[in-house]
C-alpha cells in the first residue's frame, strides 16, 4: 500500500494504477461506515484510493476542527487490511499552499438543512472534493448517504462541471441499536450514547406517521419526531425537516418520495441522520 503525502507521490501511484480507479474521500478516524465504502470501492475497481484529510475550510467552528479525532496509524492499518492500494494523506499546506483563494460553490443545494446553520461548510466540502477529484482522477467515487446533502451537492457539482467521475451513493451503516456510525460518536458518554440511539427511532416514528395517514401536517410530523426523541437536559433539535430528496426543498404536500433529515445536539455533540422514503 502506497502512502502518498505529496502530489508527486500521488502522481507516481496514479501513473502505474491499472483498471478503473475507485476513490473514497474521508476525514479519517475510520469506522465500519467508511469500511463499507472501501469494500465496495475495492470490489468494483482495479485500484482503490482512500484519502484521509481533515479539511480545515469546511469547519465553521474552530474547536470542532481541533477536537476532530485523528489517528493515522490506526487508519492506515485498517486501510491496509481492507486492501487499499493508495492512501492520499496530504498536509494542510500541501492542499492549501499560501495564496490559495479559489472556491467551488453549489448554490441552491448548499442553502437548506445543514447549510442554514453551518455557513460556508458546503463550499469548503465542494472545494476540497473538487481538488481531490483533480488530484486522484478517479473513475468512481463513493459517498455515504449519512451525509445525504453532501452527496447531492457533489453529484450536482459533477454534472454542472462535467467532471468525469461516477458518484456512487452507499447506504448508512448503523450500530446495533440504530445509531448511525460517525466519528463524532466517540465524544458521547454512556448516557449520551443511549439518548443518541433515539434519533433513528424518532425518524422512523415520523416516517411511520407519514405513511399511515392520508395527510399529516409539518407541525404534526415535527411533534412526532420530538416526542419520540424525548430530548433530555442539554439536548436540542437543531432541525427536523421533510424535504424533496432531489432538490432538498420542503416537501409539499407531505408524501413520498421524501427525505426526513435531522440534526440533533446530544449534550455538546452535534449528530445528523436521515431516513429516505423513496
Ligand atoms: P467523513 O470521514 O465523516 O467525512 O466521511 C467520509 C465518507 O464516509 C462520507 O462519504 C460519509 O458519508 C461516509 N460515512 C460516514 N459515516 C457513514 C455511515 N455511518 N454509513 C455510511 N457512510 C458513512
């Protein structure tokens, strides 16, 4: 397995790679969610590239960037075990040399849901993913539906800019109790961890309500979500929304296909999850 730290090293790997190249971009701290993407990537391509880069320009809060858990040694060992051919792990200076000032923005899809509360976040994501695509030049790239809005934004960017890469969405991998796997889960203490599992339950409860009734209002749906979540002291629903899975605009009337998406603070940790009713 090649560990590339500079563009030169990556180019050397890329020149030798045989068959279609698959790519899984991550911020490291790998868990089963990432590994499921990697396995599929390996299965469907001649060579598999994993990137590990905690992207400073997509964090709207400095403390969140600093707190982000990093463990390269463990990530590289897992990547090796999964048969990854190349890990692309550039430094922030390699990615953003002095004078860097260009941005990619997917205007409308970046506004709702997480975009409202995290200004600039998706511009940072689109910019780094565009750079990563240009650096790695993959034939296919794998994204988790856990970050559903991110997936739609990247898909749109690829179409709008004629990027020659196929975006492959992958299902959400969950813990046994339903909590969507996330690098942020490690910040939860045992009581918070218990509360966090109710996010998935609350999404399902709202989903069942939507399916069982001819017509439910947005208010009723939100109440159902909140009641099932039963937030405790220090927990807060940042948003819960029922949106069109393509445009991410509020779904009116409330019927399939619909994406139920939520961001919830459990104590000091912000978690997102969603339920797609196709
Ligand atoms: P991250 O390291 O959080 O930036 O995530 C890297 C990629 O892994 C993104 O495409 C995520 O959507 C995906 N991912 C993260 N968690 C999960 C999960 N629980 N299930 C499936 N994919 C995931």
